[in-house]
C-alpha cells in the first residue's frame, strides 16, 4: 500500500507542479518521476528490510539474501534509467 501512496503522491505533485510552471501538466514527466520514486522507495526497502523480504521467498530458493539484494539493485537501476531519456524506453520495457 505504501508504494501505491508514493506513486500517486509523486505523480500528483509533479503533474500539479508542471501545470503551475508551464501552464499545462506534463504527464510524461509526472509518470516517469512517480514510477522512479516508487522504484527508489521499494528498492531501498530491499536493503532496509532484508530479513522480511527473505521470508517472502520460497524455501527451495538458495542464497535468499543475494536474491533480495540483487532485485533491490535492479529496482534502483530501473529507477535511474527511467529518469534518463536515452535509456527510458529500454528500461520501461524491462519493467
């Protein structure tokens, strides 16, 4: 639920901010910024709440901590990629 709140709040703030600055909302910027903020939020959670994330994985999966860290790094990389116009399309496709 918290990632959804982050996503919607950042989208609303960016859309409203661009409306007040440019006179029209920039939904592309708002959508990319909101998705990047949510991915930063959830990616950071992989490092802050590693034990809880490890408990979500199936028992047969080895090296649970490594999987949690790896997926956290991937989420952080995807967040940065969404903010770089040159790689945005490939990062969006990989999500």
